[in-house]
C-alpha cells in the first residue's frame, strides 16, 4: 500500500482526479480514496475494467471510468 498512496490518478481521457489519500480494504478488492479539489471524494475500486496502469516511476495511475463510478 505504501507504493500506491500519493499516486496521481488520471483517466484514460487525460482528466486528473487527484491523488490517492487512503486505501479501503473491503475483503474482495481494495478501494482507492481520492479527495478532489471540488470537495468530492472519489472511490475507485482496484478492478481490471477500471485500473488500467500503475506506473511507480512516474507516480501515476491511469484509470477507465465506467458508468456510475463517479458521483454526480
């Protein structure tokens, strides 16, 4: 987890969501908590359809947003 915390999260369309502040361990998969500048909190599950790439060198995670993943 220490390598994941602080990663910058960017969508596959180039939108930056923020940085991973904490990780929720749900038992089946981890969920990354990303507070945003607009006061919202994004919960990103560590599942293959969503998390596309984790690059520890650039400290960046690329994700694909699926329907219903982000709050309105």
